[in-house]
C-alpha cells in the first residue's frame, strides 16, 4: 500500500486547510487510517485517526474541535480538515494506514501503523 499526502501549504493563523491522502490499493475499506505530524526539532505525534468504516474517530487533545478526519472509501481517500489553525500546528503531516478486521479499530500510536505517506508541509504564519 502506498499513501500519497497532499494539500499542505502556507496559511495565516485562523485559516483553514484540507489535507488529502490517496491510498494506492484496490480496496481501501479494510484499512484504518490516521494522521500524524512532526514539527521541527520534535518527535512525530498523533493528530487524528479513523476506523475503516468511518464510524469511529479520535483526536489529539490539542486539535479537538478544530480538526476533522474523514474518509471516502469509494475514492481511496482520507481527509484532514483543519480550521482555526495556529502557528503551533506548523509541521509535516503524515498519513498512515493499517489493515484490520475490526470494524471500530484505529491506532493512535506510530507503531500501530504499517504504511506511511511521504508527508506534506503545513506552515501557519502571518
């Protein structure tokens, strides 16, 4: 499975961005997915996750209420809608996926994912 993240860029504080992640797999529905980010000089951290059906989601406390994860299995896509962005959201954002047989499973730790995209840079600055 190859993952291609896109949609990053420069945005002013308070602005919005939508990140996209395309999975190159015949059927994406058996895969739970997540987004992580890595700021300069910091470790990669969990942002959001979604089960393969989309019925279960989870968010880091730092982004709750501002960021929404969603997916469209018919298009092999996972999205991260980011609103009210802050300078501390500046980071390279990575999408990740793991195959699972459990309907409501998703991972919140790096080791729980087997496949990773190349990352897309989000810069929040005035």
